[in-house]
C-alpha cells in the first residue's frame, strides 16, 4: 500500500512538472494566438531613391506569399501591420584601384547600403511586436552589366553567370539584391518572434 501511494505521488509530481514546463515552453517567445494575418502598409521613403518604394513593397508581399506564414489582408481586417520606412540608400566606395595613368586611385567596386526602419504592430493590443532598423548591402562594379563584373554581388559565393540574381545594370542590380535581402531579413524577424 505504501509503495503504491509513493508511486502515485511521484507520478503526480512528474505530471505537474511536465505540464508546467510544457506550458512555459509553448508560450515563451510565441506569437500571440490572435495574429493570423498581416497588412503591409504603404512604405514611407526618406531617401532620394524614389523608385525603390514600390519594388520593396512588391518584394515583401511576394516573400510573405511564398512563405505562407501569415495571410495578407487589407488595413481594416488584418490582425497585424507591418510599417516600413526607407531611411537611407547610400553608395560608398568598396575597392580602390590605380587609374590607367597610375597617378590617381579609381573606384573599382561600390557598395550600396539600404537602411529601413521596420515596425510590426499587433493591431488588437496596439503594441509593437518588434521595432528595429535593418541594413542590407550589395556590391557592384564599374562594368556595364552586373553579370560580367566578376564580383560576388550578394555574398552567396556565386558570381556572374552562376548566380541567377546577377543581371542588368550594376547599380540597379545591387539595389534589387539589397531589396531581396531586406525582404528576407524582415521575414526572419517576423518568424523569430514565434
């Protein structure tokens, strides 16, 4: 009789530990249960790159659709809103070389840096799920086409014809790559809150 009572008490304590530890684990860092949809607000642009706004909005919507993690809805019916502001698009020299007359340095590679402020808001509670600045960059050369510059423009260890996203005018291609990177980083931020 004592042995059975001890076994029941031990099993009861084990059950309590499992219930409380699983309950704690499943709620820590998880997305609130009422958030099942998202609305990507019109992107604000504080940079002089005016054509980038629509391209970034399209890329973020396409990434959310491809990953199918949250349903995209309109402003009035979404459970959450993604507010994005493009803060800066900056070009800076990345690699210098000697000019043809060997007197002056010339820029051989440029780096374009895209900086955005991202705020994901829980509409029901009016609270920010995360708010952060995200920087991404891409490299471009001085050639006429990003596909022949011999540079790993997006840092994926593929160059030119071996890399499917290296095409078009160098700076345009670099901006496109930076937009793709920022879109993936925003998705990573969203999924890391689960």
